[in-house]
């Protein structure tokens, strides 16, 4: 049906259509297939707009549904138990990761121009050239004499002497 015919159907249902036009609309409703559905739809819309009470349901069906809902047991949701939060662990893990990455990145990418002002190693500018000197040959005879006098023991030729004199050379 065209829009003009639908307007005529609405006017027919509102009892505002002229008798000559009403005959043409009724003939058009008989020739189309879905005209019954459209007529019912327009009748419902018209009655709703006129505040007429339209009963589309059965009373017995509604009472059955209400009774079934009333007989249904009431189920309450279980009480929500709050689990311990993982936020402290996450914060500690995040801080440890940040510290670890900071140390790694600082050691991997040290400032090439040393703009941080930090020295890469301890340096006071003075060079000290001192070497430890072990006196293996010849053995200190004064020390051996001292041991003989006080302990009565002197290192034998096959024994390793436990005490050695160490000196530093200064230049």
C-alpha cells in the first residue's frame, strides 16, 4: 500500500473519511495481501491515541505467570568476600624492577662525556708505584737466630718458613 492509501486507512478508522473514499479504501484493503495486518496495526495505534483500553492479553495467562513467580524460591547472592589485595606485592615488584633496570642501564650506558660529575672509579690524581717485595733468597739470618734462642726451633732445610719479612720500596 502506498502512503496515500495508508492515510486513508487511518482516516477510515478515525471515522473522518468521506463515504465515497471509504468504499475505495475498503476495495483496496481486499486486494492487498497484508492489508489485514496493517488494518489491525492502525486500529491499535488509533485506540492507543484515543486512550481506549485495548486488551491484548488473557487474564489467565498473567495470573499463571504471577503465581509461578510467587512460588519461585528467593535466592540471594552470596556475600562478597574481599580477597587480600595484591597491591603491596605489585608495588614491591614494580620498585624492584625499576631499581634493577636503573642499575643495569646506569652500568650499560654510563655518561660518555661524564656530564654527571661522578668519577667512574676512585682517583685522586696521584700515581703510586709500590711493589711488594718478598725476600726469598737469602733468608734472614737474624730472624732464624731469634727463633733458635727463644723457641729452640729453627727451620730445617725441608721445612717452609712461615714468617717472611715484607718491605715496601719508596721512590
